[in-house]
């Protein structure tokens, strides 16, 4: 930005300097022309005065020879008898008619001569112009510095794609920064509304969809059961596609942080009822401390419902389910495990669109996106119940730095998660 401003100032000052130089040179040439014309008029007047006093040819020739125009062959005196003294064939620039001493009419004329170029004036003008150009650029850039600094800030914010703009400069740029900030605030509100809408879609559609799939077992076997299952599968694919397009992709503001332990406890009331209907062993253990994470409550509900829906959908009704929440050393960990067949490829289960149990893999991808937005990570492996275990490690809300390898998981796994 500074280099661009310098170039623009240099071009503007250069153009202005060139115009001023041209103007000065034209004035100088015109001034020299006026001086030459005035000298020619004086020479013609001297000869005319001699003619009014005497028409003697020798006297007139002597007068012509004493003038600069006469010596250069540009002055001509035409006497009353028609004789011409001097040599000139061009059109005159000065013509003085007069009455000669003999009473006749005479004419003194001077043709134009060369106008000398004002070389000294031109060189002096060029030197002054160069000095003025060298001084004008830094002086002209000084009042533009607030503008360039403000434009630089706007450029950096636009390139980084976030943050608020704070500029100090002209009122127009300050108003522009305020308008950009207002637009950014409205965008944040729209994104927050979008996240809430996606979480609501996930919560409102996935949960009854899972209940519908479980209730198909009560229909019995046959064509009706197959048609219902096919319709449920198609509906689930559509729901997954919608959530995949509109899934949350950023961390919720600090004001939307919620208690993970309380959220899990509330959602387990719903899922424990399904577990009881299937005679599943359903175990829930949460920390008694507040475990706030930088995610909105709707996002937490969507993640929990997604993980539990996967468990109920892809494990047999007799498979046990365990949900744990632990908080330690700046991290909050959510663990969901089951006694089902587990993942054939745990490392590949987190790839979007990949699953080892016949699903789209979108549920784990939604959970991974939410967890990574907090600075944490998700781990899929084999748990103590013999099936899949999904661990979601989330940074605690309000913590700027957390250890890379929290002792929370190591200490807690020794006492609770003994692998089989």
C-alpha cells in the first residue's frame, strides 16, 4: 500500500511538474519574442527619424548599418521616389509609414528574426522542478499516512477473513470500518442461527428416526417390515445428507458454552428408555464438577444423539452401552462405548463417508467437526465392553492453553476403562 501510494504521488507530481515546466518555457519563449520585437521596433523608429530629417541615401544607409536589424539584413527603407535601401524579401513584422524630409511618403519595415531559446531559463526550471519533485513526494505522503494505515488494516482484516476493524484516519474510512464491523456482527449472528438450526435438525430428526427404526422390530417379519425398513433407510440417508451440508463448523461463542456433564445427563433420560425397552445394560457416569466446553447446548445434544443413535442402530439389542464424562487438567472427555462388534477399521472410521458397519460415517464426522472446533480430538478404538469406544476430548471453556497429553485420560482409564 505504501509503495502504491508513493508511485501514485510520484506520477501526479511528475505530471504537474511537466505541465509547470511547459508553461514556464512557453512564457520564456514568448518573453524573448517580445524582446526581439521591441528591438526591431526601436531600430525601425531610429531609421524613420533619420528619414524625416534627411533623404540623403548615404545618411540613411549609415543609419541602417548602425541598427541590429539592419546589420542582420532584416531592415528595409523604401524612399518616396521608390528606391529601396537595405535587403529583405520576407514579410515584415514591423512596418512604419512616414513622411520623409522631401515631403514624400516613405516606409521602414523589419522582417522577423530568429528568437533565441532561453536555455538558462530552461535549465533552471528543470533543476527547480526536480528538486520540487523530490521534496513534494515525501511531503505529499505525510498527510496520506493515516489513509494508507487505515487501508492496510482493512486489507489485513479482509485477507485474514475475521476480526474487528479498528482504524484511525479520515471520517470516511472510519465509517467504512464501522460498516464492516456491523456486517461482521450480522454475519456472526447468522452463523450462530445456522448452527442452532443444524443442531436442531440433528436433534429433532435423528432421535425420532432412531426410535422409528427400533419400532420396526415390533412389526414382525414380512413385506410390510421390509417396506418400512427401506423407507426408514431412505429417510435416514436424506437426513444425513442435509446435516452433512449444514453441519456446524466453528466454535460457539463463550456465551454459548455449556456444561457437558449436565447436557449428557439430560439426554441420557431419553436414551435410557430405549435401552430399557431392548433390555440393554445402560451405564452412565459423569463428573460431579461443572464441565463447561465451548459448544452450544444444541451442538452437544446433536453430538450425543448422533453417537447413541449409531450405537442403537448398529449393535444388537443385547449389547451393553456405557457413557462417561470426566474432567481433568483443562480437558473434558466424553466416552461412548458399546458391547457390539466394534469397528473393523477404527482409524478409517473417522474419514468422512467411511464406515465399517454399513452406515455413511456421517455421524462420527459430525462429532469430529464439533470436537476439533474446541481444539480437541476424537479417538476411536476398542473398549472394555468388547465393542467400539469413541472418546471425544474437548478443551474446557475459558482455558487458553492445555497440555498435549492430559493426565485425565490416563488416570481415569486405569480405574474405569480396563480393556478386555
